[in-house]
C-alpha cells in the first residue's frame, strides 16, 4: 500500500505463501498505486495480496481496488486485503462489507486467524499446467501440513503469480 512503510508483515506473508507452495513477488513497502497496477499487469498474478499495519489500509484499499478492477486482465484476479485496516480497532462489519462491495474477494483484518487466510489461498483454483517444482518444496521438518495439489503462485503487497 502506498502509505504503508512496514516490511515485516510483507516478509511474513511472503514466507507463509511460499510455505504453501506459491512463488511470490514482494513489491515491498510504500508501493504507489500506479506501480502496483503496472506490476500486476506485467506479472499476471493468480492472487493479489494487500497488507497494512499503519491503520490506513481501509482508505488505501478503497482507493486502489477500482484501478485494479478497471484493468481487463486483472478484473477477475482474486484480490484480498488485510492487516490493521483502521485506527479504531478491528472487526468493524461495515468496513468489511465496504471493502467486499468495492471489489475485494477477501478481507483479513488483524485478529482474524491466519488459518482463515490459508484456507482462502488453499481454495483458489490452480492454473492449468502449474505444478509446484520439487526445489520449491519446504523441508518436511519446517513445512505446515498441506495437501499436495497443483498450486498457483503469489505476489505479496502483493501478487500471486
């Protein structure tokens, strides 16, 4: 998100998504809306993940989703937003409804289980012909249990490709 300079949340998301078998392009912190859109168009991700920890995620998210959805090649790309989306606390059902109505496919505010996000990602359809390469698999002693399947890739800040 353009206003969010925090990187640890992006690193966490990247590691989580890689553990789930996805390739991740982490665009980093303070990504201007135009750069997010142009990189998503270039990468053609299977999932776009936007994360915020500064409390401005709700407003930033409402601003950027129309630009993503206006691109024909990104209009149907699953796009989620999460983290600290407001400064008044988490769990505001109206905030979640607004973000979903604006075009997000999932809202994962702070305090929601990482398991919910993992379930969402695990339910995504795999692109035809994409199989997790053996060299991308996590060592058995570090990996969380994941049912083997053909998996899409991911970009954090973010985009799944």
